[in-house]
C-alpha cells in the first residue's frame, strides 16, 4: 500500500518510522504547510507543499493526517476525505460524534473510506472498553491516563496567543487508582481521577495571569480538572521535558454468578516511552485495515469499532490462525 503523510511534526515523524517497519507499506511522500526545504525526513522521502496535495490524488492509497485535534483535524479530515482515503488521530472525545458526521458525509459523497480517532485513546483503549463491557455487563468502567505528556493538550496550550511552547502532563490520582484495583467500584468524578500539570514557556511580553486563566477554563481540556500551570524558561523545558512518555490503564470491574458472588477485574495497561511513535504505529496498522476494506468496496467514515482484527495484520488468515490464535 502506498501511504503519504500530511503534516510532519512529532506524529508525522513517528508515522515515517512506523511505515519503514511495515512489510507491506511504502511511504511515497510527506506534505507540509512549512517550506519543504526546511523539512528533513529521516529517510530519503520526497517532501511536497501541502497546497499541491491534489496533484498526487491518484498515487496515494491512504493519506495519514498528522495534525492537532484542537484546530487542524476538524477542518483537514473532512476536506481531504473528498479526494483521498484518510485516517486521523482526533482525540477530543466530546467532539467525536460531530467530527465523525462531517467526515462521513465527505467520504460517502466522494466514494472514499476514512477512519477517525485511531491511536491509543481513543483507539486501543476504546476497543478494550468495548470488549470488557461485552464480557462483564454487570460492572463498571475506569480509565486512567498517565503520568505522561498529552500531545493534544500540549498542542491546545501552544495555540494560545503568547505561548511559545508547552508540555502538559496528565497524572492519575493514586488513591483513586488503588480503590479501583481493590474492587471497591467507587463512583469517581473527572476531577477525582486525574490532575493536569502544565509547563509553559511564554513569548516575551505575554501576560502569565491571562494565559493561566485561559488554560484552566479551556472547555473539554482543562475546565473539569485541578490544573497546575508552571511558567518556565525554554532552557528548562528542553532540559527537563524533552521526552514524550505516556500510558495508562483501562479497568473494568464486574461480577458473575446468580447472586453476583464472583468478582473479576479486567485491566489493559500501556507504558509508552514515546506517545507519538506509539500512536503512529497504531495509525499505520489502521491504514492497512482501511486499505483492505476499501478494496472490498467499503466507503464512508469508520472508527476502530468497525475494523475486523485480522485487517490490522499483514499476515494472512492462515498465518494468523497458526501463529496467534
């Protein structure tokens, strides 16, 4: 399958690396809104201006869109789905239904396939929530993220005027996680499960009080959490917050038996050295899936729930049964 990258930040660089490790994929180009001469891929991959993307519509099987969820993907994905098979990692959970509707309309009208919100959450965590709910209907769900850097939340802070750079860490509340693992089945608010830590580098002359207020009141990102904003120098950010680790747990506790006498805990855990590289690896696997689905005549917008597990693998059905079943 011939893949292309639209946007070459941390996630785009991760997709380049993940594609190189995929035995059935070829990366034919990177499309950027920056000056192509300023973009230096790790491999010998051509770089094109984003404005020229339509000239390559017949050369690309799947276009992987590597923009931010706050302001890029809501416009980019439906626009590009008019001319390409696309997928993205849109991660604003509350806005997924409306994003899906816009992308679905564009893809159906043009006869393309699209897949939104691929990654680890939404994405792999979503699948594990679905499996656990189906298996233990008498139970409760809990999702904990971190401690780690959220790319989407960091990007949302960087979009605030006056912010030069930023990292945002999502941090589970230890007491809440311990109560869930102990099988207490607590009812926990958003605020009781996580805190958010922000490390922000300001542009010269920016008003820190105003920016702190904008961060803490940002809908869907920070307004429902106890958020700490730390203003630091660019040198401190590069020294102490260079990496992009993340991870978390999806837990479902439930009961079986006629009287609920037996308790069970299902837990899926991720510990990631590189959030963007892992997310990129998920994107490439789902690019393979929608490539296969499109070959079978499928169109419209899909999510991870609509993909058969076998479509994610480069192995044949016979190999899968022999090696993994």
